[in-house]
């Protein structure tokens, strides 16, 4: 991580985070496993009251878990994590000295405390956006961890266990112990019984207290584009929207924005797992981009977020790398079709031409309209159809998706629908639909485009009924391109093809072994992600390929940025299933229902 001047940041926070994690893990291990508690001064602790000794070991276990939980925040320079650790580590020192008589462990904790005090100005990062739903994840994660640690605690003294209790009895003992009730497992040593009791009770209290705190603490909402900000972004798009086909997607209402000091440029972003993720180029006057980028980097620095940009153009990448002192990596190409040059004639378009003719003979018809020209009933039908074909509770998309349809503010968007009776079959058999306005026919596929400046449009959504002809997507795109001149559209941006250059070069004669290997990996990954299929689908329409880039601070950040991008695009979802989240929302206090499931 670098500061605003570009100088490398101190590594004190990283070292402190790992040291705190090591101390916490050692506390947990010593409290749980008897072998790690034996020392040359063990006889001294034997003279202490048994309840005090057991209670101290239970406290050590709880302090260890809390310290491990805070270690990540220390590495990210979080101010609240520093404050909490400054309370926990001195308590750990007291436990080490008064109970365990471990001067080395106490000395290590004291050294970390001294370093944290000396470098306290290093820990100045603000907290992340939060919602009360984090309390649910805290309950689930700590609950699972409690069961695992509790099992180890209950089973760590086999010589002291009375009889041979089964797995069911041990689990019941753990679950009852977490709420302070004695379970069915008995111990021959009163000290061991006290240790197990207080350890389980401490784990349960830790889970209850932290969950209650997360539920009751003041809520800071997640990213949201408010109406005033949206209006300013629309004004900038009206003047400068033609520069980037992804500009309109900055109007997603689950994004935050940061403006340049002059207000002439803006960057839309979302924070995902500690990564401040922007998409596309800054919107606005190019001369104001540096000011917006500096504001973006300052915000990332204040919160200790990792700054990153996905899908920026070559021009945008050059400005980002220069102003933000970042690096860039080409991640794929955007397919852009020149409407005036598009034709179905010629040998290269033979497959598309045959596909379109076959689908039309099967009885499918298409309509191309502005969203503002649709009635509310038509919008509802299209929205319902598209949602029913999604197949998941989570709407995918972030950098190249708007995430909504039919909003009055998006009247300039274009929707293309394919219609056909339910009896229409892919082999051309069955009843043919009405050739006019699609009356009485079912919607079988949908394309949705957002404006790209005044004379372009960018693909937002492509969905079809899985029971319909697969060639419907080809038909929809061809009809959209043929209708574009009447809509005043000269350029159309289609899908983004990830690693398109590697796929194109890897299958050519003379490709080297490394390129062939990379090509094989991409083809293998295409079984789960639409990598090769999107490239080949786009290539059928003979587009111009425009490279897109990922901008990042350092190579070590790439795995984290990649995971955050997959979460933002909803390829990886940490959300609960829709039915479960709705059920939980109905059970939570009314004051917390306004927040979103993270």
C-alpha cells in the first residue's frame, strides 16, 4: 500500500497484524490443549485455587479468539482494531503473569503493545460501510467455530472423562455449555470440569456479546447513489457520455461516487471485501479526471481499502496508472459493431444469416423499441419474463450491467424482444406467431441496451427462455443492428470477451507452448464461466475489438481484487438464498430491516 505521495507505507501495521494473530493462536492452543500448558513452573499454579485457574484459562481462550478476529483489522490499519487490541493485549499479559507464569509470552505481548503505542499514528483508517446483517454472519461463523473448539475442549482430557460418552453426548455437552448449563459428560477432576465449563461459557458469551453489539451499533448504510448524485452523473453523461460505452452503468444505485474538486468528473465505485472497486473510465471532462482519481485514491487511503479498476479503456488506463501510480493488465476486449458497416451478406456472415433465417421460419418475430415507448403492462411482462429466466436469486453484473429495467429515468434505453407461441419448436414445427405486434404471443427472449452517448448503445442484458430456439440471441442482435439507424444509433457495444486475445492467438498455427497452455486453461475454465463461448458468439458479428484493462496497486493484490470482482459481478455470492434471507428479515427487529443482505 502506498500513501498519496507514492512512497511505500510503513510495514508496522502488517507486522502488528501477524504478531497479534500469532499471540491469539498461541492463547487458544494453550487454553485448549493440556500439553501446551505444562511448564517448569506448573507446580506453582497447582497451589492456586482450582476455580481461579480454570477461569483464567477460559479468559485466555476468549482473549485469543478476539485477538485473532482483530488481527485482520490491524493489518488494514483500522483505528477501532488498534483500540480494541490495546485493551486485549494488556489483559493477556496479566493472565500470562498472574496465572500461567509465562514471562516470555507476556514479554512478547508487551513488546507488541509498545510498538503499537509508538506507531499509533499509523492506525488511522476509518471503518468500512456496514449493515446489521453482519451480526447474522458473526453468529453463524462464531457458532460453528464454537462447536469445533468446544469439541476439542471437551475431548482434550481423555483420562479425566468418566466413562466413555459418545459423540452425541459430547455435542450436547458443548451446546449446553455454551449457554452455561452442565452437560452429560463428567470429569473425575473438579479443576478439569471447571476448565471445560468456563471455557464453553466464555465461548458462548463471546458469541452473544459480539452478535448483540453488531445488532445494536449505529448502522452505516452500504453504497447507494442518492437522487442528487444521480442527477449530477446524468448531467456529466449528457455532455461526455460518448467517451465510454460503460459510462451509463455508473447509474447503478448500489454504487457510491466520488467527484473531482471541480465537479467536472466523477468515478463510480463499490467497496467489496476491502477493495474499492471502480468500473470503466471516469465520467466527465478528461482534464478533470486526475482530480477525481486523486480523490478516489485519498478515499481508499483513509479507509485502508485496496484501490482497483476493472474494465477501463486504454486511455483511462493510462490516466489511472499515471495519476494513481498503479499498474495495468489487459483482461479482455469489448466487441463494438459499426452499424453502417454491418451486413448479413458475404461468406463470413453465412452462419449468422442461416441461423437468422431458420429462426424466422420457425415463427419467431422481433420488436425493437425504446423503453420510454412501452406501457407499464409491457414493462411488467418483460421484467417478469427476464426474471423467470435468470435461474438464480442473485442478479449478476456490476461493471457492465444496470441492474434494473423499466425505470422512468431510463426511458432512453432500448429493448428488443422475441415473440413466439408456446407451441413454436426449434425445428420450425408448430404454430407460427402473429407477424404484426406480437399480440397473443409469449415473450421468448429479451435484449436490453443502455445509451452510449447520443448515437450509441451498450448491451446490458441478454436472456432467453431455455425452452426456445438457441438461435434467438443471434436473431435479436441482428434485428437490433438493423433497427439501429432508425433509432439514431451508429455504434453498438456487445458483450465483453474475457482474455479474447489469448483465445484468438492460442488457436493459431505457430502459437508457443506457454500460449497454448494458457489457451488450454481458458478453455477448461469455460466449462464454468462464459469465456470461450462469449468470444465466439461476439466474433460472429465481425466487431471491432477494443481492449479493456484491470488497474491495480501491486501484483500481490491481484488475488484479492479478483475475488472482489467475482463477488461484485455475483459469480461468487456470499448472500443467503432468497427464501432464507426473507425469512430472517421478517424475524429481525424492525429497525434493522432497512439494510440490505450483504
